[in-house]
C-alpha cells in the first residue's frame, strides 16, 4: 500500500490533487460536484482523479450517476497513517 500511495501522490502528475481528495473523503463522503466546489477544481479534473483512485482501490463509490457518493475504501482507512506520513513528507500544507 505504501508504494502505491507514493506512486499515486508523489510519483505522478496530479498527485497533490489526489491527496487533497483523499483528505476530504477521510472527513466525510462527497460526490464529484461537492469535491469540485470544495477544492475549487474543475469538475472534469475531479472526475479524472476519482477514476484513478477508484481503479487503485483507494476509494469506493455508492449510488448512481451525479449523486454517486465516494468514501475511502476499508484498506485505505486502515492505512490512512501511511497517507499522512507521505503527505507530511511531500511538504503539503493544504
């Protein structure tokens, strides 16, 4: 899990925004539109990052279409401390 998180957050373009999405979803579930507004990112950008995170089992979705809510996966919840470690090493302050 640690290697996957390093790759998704620090090793790829857009990692900072993916990290911001993970932090938001750790607090509570959001849909794509809510994340877009809260993070001040384009809807399509958030949609892309959601697909990447879902494909890598970092988040899971529930519901249909526009109302689909996203949550951290159980494995991500269990390993959230690894995310925080990486976030701190990245020097992020958001």
